[in-house]
């Protein structure tokens, strides 16, 4: 008998309160590009190697019942994390952790419109 195994993540999404506002944040502030197709109630971005999306909450999900994403770490790679950090600060985006030199290069943590902590690091 052969046991099937998982090879790794193939898709990541965040459930959000306001799909349009969250999609705009990831597109205009972080520079993600929307995929030409997405399932209903979601905006998918052409991130690589794993697609990333924001989506309406699943039935029964109350995003106001606690801190969104508590216990989940979402890291995004950026060619120039310091430059992105500067542009986000200028735009009034909440920065949870200032840039520091980490194991993956220059790293900082931002807060998205729904309160998710998103770590960005240089490539």
C-alpha cells in the first residue's frame, strides 16, 4: 500500500472584510499584479511560485472575533524591502516591526487593512 504525501503549499489566501479595499492595498501598496481569472468572491495575484489571494470570508467566519491570522506567518519577498518600507511609511501604512537584517535579508513587518501581520524581506 502506497501512502500519498503532500509536496507543499500550492495556494495561499487571506479572508478579508472588504475585498475591494484589500485587493487595492496589495495591488497599489505592495505592487502585486491581479491574475486575469479568479473564483467568485476572490482576487488572485500572479505571485510566484505560489499564487496568493484575498477573498471574502468563508461562511461562519467572523473576522472581528479575534486577531486575524493569529498563529500564521505570511512572508512576501521583495527586490528592495527598504524602498518598499519607505513608500509604505510615506503612505501611512502601519509598520509593526522596523527594518532589520534577518536571515533572508532586510526584513520588516507591516499590518494590512484587516490587521494581518505581513513580513516582507529582500530577495
